[in-house]
């Protein structure tokens, strides 16, 4: 009798899954067609639109009229500004420092009409070049700027016929729901912008509807999961159950790579779990996902995929196990034969991950990348080149600082119609949230200009950003400050260092390689190196009293740092970059690995670069390693 009851329950769940897929297929097909139609209409309208400078002028006037009665708008006299020239003359270029006091009035006291007449619904957290957390106000009007580039990017991907009837991609959802985010005294939630955009409870209907039609991610589970790795594993587990998965999408390439590492290292357990219908067979979920969420996840999988589908899928994955363990090349299309594209950003600071992304993606195209910042939606992938973006000018007013003028005290700015193809500029924008002539720190290159002046651009780099796994934006300045402080605590100078993000580890972490100065000891430049740095320099007696040992290498004897000393670098980096510290505290990033390399390693590395064709007089050790072979070189050189 029990067996019959279990069989009947399974049959009902399978029927529910099939019916839900049918309804979802009809709705998603209609929605996909609508998205493509809307973007096609926009493109046809732009072909006959007025010149880009006129459109930007109209955008600026709309922004000024909406902001003129705010507290800051009255201070700046925005009501008296009626031209672009007046705006640039009367409103100075700004950084976050100019807005801190206004943000505090909104976040702490709940004051209205400070920067924007619209209520602030969220604070998008980011990190400044000094490591101090920034809280950027988000309003409904600012969110409207995100829709056009997002729609355009997905319309381009969908126009290729990527979505089969009833199929859904995997939009990696790894942030807790807004209902569980921290809130300042005024009660406005804050966190990463991606958390707001992907939150399944953002609206009563449209949020869950969009997620359920386009993504198979178990948002009801990951929204309530406190552990980052458990949330990632839940996403990957459900995605692995879908044999017809058309794409995997996430904003940051390291997160996409991490998903690939997770599925590869847990493939056998995933196959066992999907066949048995129990996620407890996956050790990570059994250990880190609370029982109620595990039950919720099992129910979601059972109601989404029939038992027969899961059995066949498990057999398919087990057959792949030997080849998957042998090689990760083209892993995504091997695991998901119907996958049509990969969606993640690999431009600018993230280009260091493109080679590895393409290794996992095989011949799959990279599509649907969106250039979005906490300050608004800037651009969307313009074609098949994942590094080239089309600028959207309807909601944000843009200015451009020539790259050679970025460090000037009062740099000049150019308008969209004045920039030159092939030149690089720092982006400056004004948005509906009240940030005017705001330097966002992104340097772009103008790739091409259409007949009506519309721009295609390439994201080159952020001013000073070095490592960025999940949005913590650790800059070269952060690394230099941390290395400087820790070398004082070690009592020995660091001659050179380099680093990269270890997305193959779980959780992800930084890997830093240091080469100590040859004269470790009293003749080392560490002695007195910081005398001018606010009195922070320590004498030999003032350094951390941790024993060191000396080892012999081919280059002679080397003073070795102990593990306790190496761990100090993570402590100092947390102090240098508050945003990195918050990711460390939440468990989303593990403590960095600090490995010491023998003397002469950096010299051998630069010689290798010269042999590869680099100009001998211009070679220097990059503090961020971009090449996978170079990363292996340092890993193999570590003592």
C-alpha cells in the first residue's frame, strides 16, 4: 500500500511538472517575442533619431527639471540652468565624498527630497578607492535606466532562437532577499545592486513571474540561504538537473567560473541527489543548508523535473564523469548539449577571466552582457563581440574625461558628440538619483560611431581596481597599502608582489605572491620605509615577534615567513578595503593565500615576458596576473 501511495505521489508530481512546463512555455514564448519586438522597435526608432548630443541635451534638461527643487538642487541653483554649457560651468565634477553628508541625511534620518524627489528604495553598496563603503541611492527612476540595456542584451541573445519551448536558463541568484538585508535607522535596505535587481520579491507579481519564466534558479531557497557556497550549490544543482538548459548568466565572470568549478567537483554527488530526489546526498548542502531549505529544494526539483527526466539525466552525467575529471575543456556544452550561449561580462577588469571562461564554454558564444553600475544602466553588448557595448543615452547624461587628463586637478570634459574613435576616456555621468557630474571611475575606449552619433565602446579598466571577484573592487592602492603595512609588521621589505583571484577554490579567495628584499634585516628598505607615513613605521623591535626560518634555494638562503606572518596580509587587506572585509566576514570570500617566491623569481618572470615579445625597457611585474600560464608559473615557483 505504501508503495502504491508513493507511486501515486510521484505520478502527480510528474503531471504537475509537465503542466507547469506547458503553461510556462506559452508564457515565456510570448514574453520572449515581446522583448525582441520592443528592442526591434527601439532600434528602428534610433535609426531616424536626432543626433546624440541633442538627445543628451534633452536627457539633461529632464534630469535638471526633476532635481531643481531638491535640497542639493537648490544649493546648486539647478532651476537657473538651461543649457549644457551652463551645467558644466556651474556644477563641479564630483566623487562620492561630496555626497556622503546627503546620503547620511537620507539613510540615518529618513529625510526626503535631499538628492532626488523620488523616495530612495534601496542603497547600492560599492567600494571607493580608499576602501570606504559607498552607499549609492537607488530610486524607481534610476531603476528605469537599467531596463533598456538589459532588454537589448537579452533581445540580441533571444533573436538567435536560444530558448526552446518551455526551457529556462539559469540566472545565478546568490544574494539574500531584500526582506533579510541590513537596514540603517531610516529602514531603507542596502546591499549589492544585483541583489535588488534579481530579488524575487521585488514586486508582488512581476519579480516572481520574470524569474519563473526565464530562470530555473531556486530563488525561494537561495533568497533565504545565509551561506554563499550553499546558495551557489543549490543553483548549480537545479541547473544540472535540466538537460535542455539554454544558458547560464551572471554579472561577474569569477562567479560564472566558480559555478563551473562547483559542478565539476561535485558532479557525482549531484547525479546521485537528482536520481534519489534528495539534496542531502550533496555534502555541501547537507552541511550548510538548513533542513527546511533542503526540503524546499527537494520539492522544487520534484515539481520542476519528472522522475524519469531526473533518472535519465543522472545516467547521462555519470557517463560523462571520466571525461569531466580528465579535462574541463568545453565543460558547459558537454554537460548541457542544448546550451546556446554564455552570459557574463569579460571586459575591462574582468578580461583576465575571458580565457578561462572560453575554455569552459568551448565554441559557445558570449552574449547578453550588460554594462550596469550602481549609478545606472550604461550600455549593453552591441553584437557578437562580448567586449563591445552600445551606449544608452535616454536616462543618463554622459561626459568624458580624456585619459591623459584623469589625474588633473580640474580635468576638462567632452560630450558624446565630441569624443574621438580609438581614444580612451573616464566616464562621468548624471542620474535621476541626484548624482551630478559623478566620476564613476571607469575608463572606456570609443570603438565606433554610428551615423546618428551613437557610440559603441569598450570597457578598459577602472581607475585603480586590481582584484574583483564578487564586486568588492580591491584596488592596486588597497594592495599596496596592505603590503606596506604588513612588511612593517614582518620587519622585512617586500621587493615585489603579484596576485590573482582563485575562482577554482570554494569559497573563492585571492592568491598573492611576494618576493622579499634580498637584504632582509637591518639593511632592508623596510627599516624606516614608513617614517613619513603618519608615524606608522616600526623598528625591528616593534615588528610582530614571529619566528622566521631560513631555507636554502638555488639562489642561496632565503628568510621564510611563517604561516602566522602570512595570515597578517589578509588582516591588513581587510583594514585597507572595508568592502573586501565585509565579503570576508560573510564567508563569500576565504582568507587570501600568501605564498613566498624565491629571490629572482620576478626577474625570471620579466625575462619570460621579454622572450615572448614584450619590450625589454617597458616590462614590469603586473600586480594583477591576467594570463593563466603566468599564474601557473608563480604557483609552481612558490616556496
